[in-house]
């Protein structure tokens, strides 16, 4: 049965009764912090499994389409080759000019 934080904390208060030792206080604090964190961030295991499944699907798709090469990688490589062909070759001598002495 899924309960709200308030319902859980009420059950804990009823269970511990009048106990107020350090160990009991630490336990209540840890339970409260854990519930708050879970509510704020959700279930990391589910998120991790979803991300892993997505990457596994992409990895398999990479080999199933395009002969084993990722189409984006091929396109990026072609773009880089085009940029190299369009670039002007600059030599070190082109960067410096001689200064005439007075």
C-alpha cells in the first residue's frame, strides 16, 4: 500500500511513542529526508533503465542501418573533409612581417 509522507510519519510517531533518544531522532530524520528526496527526484532506477534501453536501441540501430556506420558520423566526416578542402593554407611566414629599422 502506498502512503503519503504524512501518513508514514504519523505511523512512526505512534510506533515510537515518547522515545526521544538520539537514535530515534536520527531514524526519523533519515526517513523524512529519504521520502522528500524520493518525491523530488523520482525513482532513479527507472530513469536509468530507460536511458540504458534507449542507448542499447540506438547502438543496435547503428549496425542495422547503413552498413555498420552511423549516418551522422559519416555526414560529419564529409563536412570536415569539405571544410579542409575550402580552407586556405597559411604558413608561419605569412603571419609575420618584417619591420624596417630607422
